[in-house]
């Protein structure tokens, strides 16, 4: 063996060992990563379920007392809302774990993948959790103080409705003292409710700048991580084109939540778990088994692969020898009926 061939063989041996170790690591942690993906989807669904009673109590947009009723609902469901924020933050941390597993697989097949993504897998969810808990806790406290301080100043809706009904019953005698007294009482109660709604509007507009900024920074960091890992995973063939694009959409939906129920995010997380376990319908791409960047096969390539595995490529018919007539075709044209 020449001296020049020895370093080359040593490098090839080292690369083969590194690739074998990487594939072994992926097989070892495939189940935990898939479980983490399913847990993240379950936590996201649970956070929405915990918020459901609060959402049912929210007034409509056309309600003249929507701000007041919103603050009353916040105070009534304070514990559930805080629990929802905590569960959502834990789900974001689980997504960070899923991204780390997929990123490490990407990094082996694409060494120039940005290494700065790894800290964002943890920093983003932690900022989302901390900022969300801080903001929700302050909002709950402000709503509770508002209800406590205004409990004697804002009449109940039932009291206002009763006063309105009495005024209507006495409206047949508009000049009577009883009707005038009922009208003054109804007007005073309605005015008090309106003033309470205005104060509730001011409370909701106050917000919490520190908590909101912290949450937004964490959300942007996690969204950027999801987009970049999905893009690179699609490029090296660890995910299909459909799932890669879907992951980038999930990253955008983290910043701009267009749908009240995160169906796309839940489906994306579960789909990644199935790919990690090699349970994706039709199988996963060859990049997982080879340890190299190989594009995810499309439907046509998969169909060709199935045909090749079943019977191989059919052999062409032998050409007739020179001088021999070609066999007549079995198909004959049908005669046209007159």
C-alpha cells in the first residue's frame, strides 16, 4: 500500500465509524423523540381544552358590555388560564426536544447547517413560558382587584334587567311618579354598568409590556427554529416536501395564529413522531437508513421502486433475425358496419 493511500483509507474508516455511530444514536433515541413529539401535541391540545370554559363565557363582539364581561370571565377562570399557559409552555419545551433530534440528524447529513439553532430550542420555549406566566398572573391579579373594588359600584346584570322590566311595565302611565322613579333607577344602573365597562376597557388596554415582549421574543425564536429545521430536513430528505413545507407553515402560525384550534401544529408533531419510528404510511425516505443526504422519493419514484421489487423490469422481446418476417399482430381492425 502506498503512503498516499493510507491517510485516505484512515479518513474513510473514520467517516464510516462516525456514520455508524450516528445511525445507532438515531435508532436509540427514535422512540424518546417520537414520544416527545406526541407529548407536545397532547399538551397543545390540553392547553386549548383548559381554555374552553373561558372562551365559552366570553361575550360577543357586538355586546355593549364586552369589556366588563371579559374582565369578569378572567377573574372567574383565573386558575384555568394560568394552567393553560403553563401547559402550553411545557408543550413548547417538548417541541424543542423534537427539533433537537431532527436537527442532529440533519447536521450529520448537512454539516453546514447553522449551529446557532441549538440554543434557540431551549431559550425560545423558556422565554415563552416565563413571559406567558408573568403576563397572565398580572392580568389575573388586576382582574381580581377590579372585581373586588367595584363589586358595590357596578350593579349586576340581573338587577339592571329587573329595573328595565319594571320601567317597561309602568310605561303605560308615563306621567306617574312610579314610572319616573323606575326610569331614574334604570338609567342610574345602566350608567353605572357603562362606566364599569369603560374602566374594564382601560384595564385590558394597560397590558404588560415586559411580559408581552418576553413572550414575543421567545415565540419568534421558536418559530425561526421550526422553519429552519423543517427547511433543512426537507433538503436532506429526512422529511417529505409536504411535511417540510407544513413545518414552515407551523413556524409562521406560531407568530400569526390564524386558527383558534392548532390542528396543523398537532398533525405536524404527530407526523414527525411517525417518521422517527418509521411508521409513516409508505415508509420514510432512504436518507434515514443511509446516513446521507438523499432526496425524499416522490410518488412516481416510489411506484417504480414497488414495481422493481415485485418483478423487476420486463425483458424486451427479441428482435427477429434478418430474413425472417415479423410476427403478425394479433389485433385486427374491426370492419365498419354499413
